[in-house]
C-alpha cells in the first residue's frame, strides 16, 4: 500500500498564528485557481489507480476553507482503493459537509490555536465531529503560553479523543516543563527533541512519498531530492528502501515513518491522523472496559 503526503501550492490561511512555521501568504485568485487545478488533477489520478492507498493533505495554509479540499476529502473517502484520507486543519471550517464522506475512511488532524479561536468554539467543532462519527485527533503547539489552554482542553475533551502536543520549533524543554506537557500527552517524549535519523531506515521513498502540486514526488517533505513524477509514473521505479540522508527529523509527519521508533505499532490504524491504537492518554484503570 502506498501512503501519499500531498502538499499543493495553497499557502493562505484564515488564522495568523505568531508561531506559524509555514510559508504563509495571501493567495491571489490565480494562485487559488492553480491550487484547485492541481488538487483536482491529483484526485483524478487517485481515482484511476488500482493499488490501495492512504493520503494525508498537509497544506502550507488552511485547506478546509476552500471548497475543493472539502470536495476532495468527500470524493476520495468514497473510493474503494482509498483506505484513509486525512487533512491537517485548524478546524475553523463548518463540519456538516463531512456527512457526505465515508466516515470509515475520512479523518482530521486538528490543531487548536488558542490565540486565534475561542476555546468554546473549538470544542463545539470537535463535538460536531464526534456527533458525525468522524475520526480526529486534536493537538496544540507546546508553547508555555498554551499550557493552561491545553490543560483546559484535555479536561473538557471526551476521553475518546487524543490530544497530542507538538514541541515548539526551536524550543528546548526543561525536564519540569516536559513533565507538564507529558501529563497532557504521554507521547510528548517523541516530539520533545529531534530524532537522529542520518543513515537510518525510514519508510519514506519506499511505501510513503510526498507529492506537490506539479506531481513531483520526493521521499518526504524534508528531503528535496526528486524521485520522479506521479503523473508520468516515473516515481515508481525509484521506490525502494533507502536510509535517511538528513541529520535529524523533528516533525511527526516525518519521524512517524522511521523504523527506529515504534510509532507504526502505537498508531496502528491511525498513523496519518495521529490517533494511537490504544487510549494511551487515559490512566490504566480507565482503559480496562
Ligand atoms: S492555523 Fe496553521 S497555517 Fe494557519 S497561521 Fe496558524 S499555524 Fe499557520
Ligand atoms: S527520517 Fe524524516 S527526514 Fe529522514 S527521510 Fe524519513 S521522513 Fe524524511
């Protein structure tokens, strides 16, 4: 099975987080049109495949405020060859359109940005997703000023929802600070420090690839070397096991695919939308039915 991380040219967002790590910009009408055309081309390619695949959209900006990303999730979720289709989102969007998606296949990776949206509004959206039966995880960036909001969110989210914490880029954590975040997300330790990956096995470039709007295929979002193109099929002959060429990997959407970490087992069935197979965030007695 092939796993595809798709990132088209879209780079605009309806939020303005001061810590935004992405190349955010205002998209012109022309750029939006190009993004739409690229996404529709990608969806048409998927619909034409025989091989099973899982897809994660990782836009630079916010995709779900654009009708074509909502349509892509609904349409792809209904294709028999698509095992999972997920997107990273700030969850500012309406949720009712997800009723048209196959809820066994669609999933959302939702990030809560405390300075950009009221707590209650975000919680209401998650309740809507739960009522629709949509799989989703929720997360926050582990900045000190987010700690109270993250604790509040954890306390108010249902036990069934996993709340992940991403280490903030360029931020180092004392053991005490890491313990605070680990109390919210027991898997925070995997995010706390970058993973040394040079020369080590990683599934990207073999069973996982990154695709851009032009269909250019790379092993992951972080290694610029081209493997070929999706639309002429040239990437296929390049797929093979290959060690990581970078010193470190510090983003979940990358290191989840490394073989040195046990994350494929821990997130079995939910690797792309970041949902652990077991409710590791609950105390042990609460996990026993
Ligand atoms: S929601 Fe995401 S893309 Fe948008 S400004 Fe915040 S961090 Fe950047
Ligand atoms: S370990 Fe990270 S940076 Fe290295 S190839 Fe895998 S995903 Fe890419």
